[in-house]
C-alpha cells in the first residue's frame, strides 16, 4: 500500500475534511453541534485540545463528535480500534438526546465498540471521549450490516475459522475491526477477518492473499493468540502487488491467528492460501561437532556428520537428500532438486551436483521464474493504472 496510500488517503482526506483539525488547536468537531461526518470506512480524527460538552453513562471527558447518517435499516457497529489513547464511545439520538449505546473497553486494547440499530434518513451522534482526560489521534471505523445480511462468521478473533494448509475463501464485507496491524498506520488496517491455523508439520509456512482480487489492498498479520503478540505482518508482498504475504517458522500442532484486513476499511472477497513446507530433519552430529543439515521445501533431509566435524548437508527442493560426511571432516553434500551426494573419508568436498531428474539446473530456472513474475505484475500494474 505504500505507493497507493498517499493517493487513496489524501483523496479520502480531502473528501472527508479529515485534516481540518490543526494540531494543538481546538478540534473543529469539539462541540456536538458541529460533528464530523462519519462514513463506513476507517478514518482519523483528533481530540487534542478538545473541551468537554457532553456526558455519557460510561464516562469520559474531553470529547469530540461525529455524526453518522443512516442509509439502511440494520445494525451499526462503530469502534475506535487503533486510537492512541483509552477511549470511551457513546451514541445519541441528538445533542442532549437519548443515549443509544455506551462502551469503554470492548474494542481492541482499551478502545471502544458500540452497536445499535439504525434506520435510513436518521442521524446518530457519536461521542469519543478519553479516560482520565486523555486526548489524541483517533481512529474510528463504522460498519453497518443491513437487516437480512450478517457479519462474517470469522469477524472476531475469538470465532476465527479453523484451518490447516490449503486455500480458503472469505469476505470482509460487514466485518468490524477487532485488531491492529503494527506494520502499517492504524487507519491503513481497518475491518478484519480471522483464521486459526494449526500447523500440520514443523517447518516453514507461507501465508498469502495473492489469489484475492488484485485491486484489494490487504494487510496480513499472524499472531500467537487473540490480543497476543504479532509474529509477522505484511502490507504488500512486493512493490508490484497490493496483496500480502508472510513466511514464518511453525511448529506442528501449534495454532496461529491470521488476521486479514482491508486498507482504509475497504472490504472485498479474500482468498487466503497457506502452505507448510516441512523442514527436513537436522543431521546427526557425532563426535566433534558434525553439523546438522537444513531441509528447505518439501522435506529435504539433513545430512549426517560423523567424526571430527563432518558437515551436514542441505536438502533443497523436493526432498534432496543431504550428504553424509564421515571421518575427518568430510563435507556434507547439498541435495538440490531430487537428490544430493555423499562425500566420505578425509575431507571430501561438498557435493552440490544434482544427481538425477535434473533437467535445467536450478540456477538457470530461478531467474527465469522471477523475471516472468515481474513481467506479469508490471503488466497487471499497467492495466490497472489505465482504468
Ligand atoms: Ca476505553
Ligand atoms: Ca473483525
Ligand atoms: Ca497491501
């Protein structure tokens, strides 16, 4: 999103007048009688310098105001996930009117989440206040679900869809925000859905949204638990795509929470792909430090190093066997593409010659693949830019 955020965000900002609030000045939406329009996206406000002119059953001071104008009959959710301070959020029928909902900490962290029924052609006043006089930048997201529709089953982290390896379709439409992605600004990672991935093997898992609509700017993160630590986070897989990809080490039987959000609170269909590559077994090091091997991609076996530092082998791609290094520092072999070699006795050199089923060597295949992918993405990028 790094390239497009400027364009999208500035465009939205101009549309919504988001930066009308000057730093350290009184916010333009300080008073209930002059609220900032709220739409169904993720955007920013700022209560710095705000005075208090409202009251809510769950407290808060130094409030600023937003107004949401109903367009359908349904249920509106508004959250302050990503805000910089401990918020309190309340909804009213009018300035000084009936309180429809009030919440302190149901959002992510110490932020707030309220839900209430809405109808077309009706305005709802939203009060964002701080606990203990706190003020600062606010991130606020609104998401209405019309009667007859429903939020995604995996909207909340606690109800994440359980998966293993594979490809999974879902949609962020009507989702709400219940997490943040530390690799982007809060406003750049809004409405989210969740999967709970249990690793089928110990090794490396690659998780991506690359099969989603190429125009959907996703942000992908992996956590060790709901409200836990973020292990990996990615906005754009590379400079030519808006989709996301992460690779992480995983342990068989361990579960990981996967969050996919749309930039700026935009929503769309998501295809999530997960592939675990079981790391080959590390080699055996017997007597004086034989090194264990590395197994990359589909279970390459690690080599054995026996006596005086035989090096373990590397097994790359489709189960290349690592070599055995026996007696006085025999070098372990690298097994590239279906089969590595053995080096035995008195310092045999490492064998990295493909043994069978070799076809074109890996060294010539890889650049061609990268170039082809780059050409495809550049072509797609050009196509998109002329729409
Ligand atoms: Ca709070
Ligand atoms: Ca959510
Ligand atoms: Ca992205």
